[in-house]
């Protein structure tokens, strides 16, 4: 399996509906919510997600880079998210939060910043539909892929297999034609790409090309 989720962080925010349509054919649309506290950048909130939901048929993959996701995540499910990722570094009660997201009918996902190890969270994996391993420090698009995350991707894939789980393993940050094969080889199966898609002349073709490379 190889899912390609373009990140609208690299799109033109004044033309979000068109930019969402430009990548129809992608598996999910990745939507980065930043609050200027958890990360030093500010993007969008619930009203924009509600509008995006109406602008595209592609399901929405919300990545919450915010403080207190326990409070806010349910509102993003109500706004139309099909998947909600919270950061474990910010969550007060990650198990309760994952269960709440699932009970609302969305996929529950947890993200790890580059310096956060997976091992302390092994027992939480059955509560999740996806785990996101950040391959840059969260906050901005267009950063260089951190190769040093590859062993963590590999170890996480081993834990998922060991427990016989179905959860998806997503990578986000610096994913491009130059790095996606290494991510796939290490065990990732969901690939977020911002600048590699929206920086391309033909974003829809960039999605198809990335999918090909991930399956190679
Ligand atoms: C960064 C965001 C990413 C970002 C990736 O904190 O979480 O989703 O859009 O952008 P690229 O693919 O350009 O690194
Ligand atoms: Zn993201």
C-alpha cells in the first residue's frame, strides 16, 4: 500500500478550493493546523476545514500541531475530518483522546516529533489507526528530510508487525521523489508531500509519480 497525501500548507491559501481540486486523485488531503504555540507558525482552524470539506471529495487528513488537542480534536471531526492526528507531546490523555476520535467515527492518529521515541508508546499502538513519524521539525513546509529518522520508521514498522496491527505508518516532512523510496523501504505506507506536490508544474502528476516511486 502507498497512500499519497498532498499537504495544502504549500498551496496558495487564497485559492484553497482550486488547490484542493488540483490534487483530486490523491488519497487524502493533508491539512496542517498550527496555533503559534505548539509550533512557531499559524495556519487555519475549524471554519476553514468546514469550507474545505465542501470544496473537495478527497477525505481530509488533519494534522494538529496545537496545544491541548484533547480540547480541540473533536471539533475537527465534527468539521468533517476523516482522520485526526494529534501530537503525543501535546496531548494530556492520548488514549482517551484516540478513543474519543474513533467513537466520533474518524480515524485516530498520533504524531511523534523527531526527538520523541516510539518505544514508550508501544502499548498505545492498538488504540490508533495511524502513527505519524515527523521527518522534519514540525512548523514549516519545504525543509530537508531528516535521514536520521529512518531507523525510527524501521523500528516502528517492526513493532506494528510484532503486534499484528493494521495501523498505517505516515511520514511527513521533506518527502519528495528523492526521499520517498527510502521511506517506503523503511516501512512507511502513507506519505505527506507539500512542496513536492504544490511546487510542481502539474500537482496531480506529482502525486501519481510519488505513488509510483513509493511502490517501486
Ligand atoms: C510541517 C507540516 C508538513 C508540511 C510538509 O510541519 O506538518 O505537513 O506541509 O511540507 P514538505 O513536504 O514541503 O516538507
Ligand atoms: Zn503535516
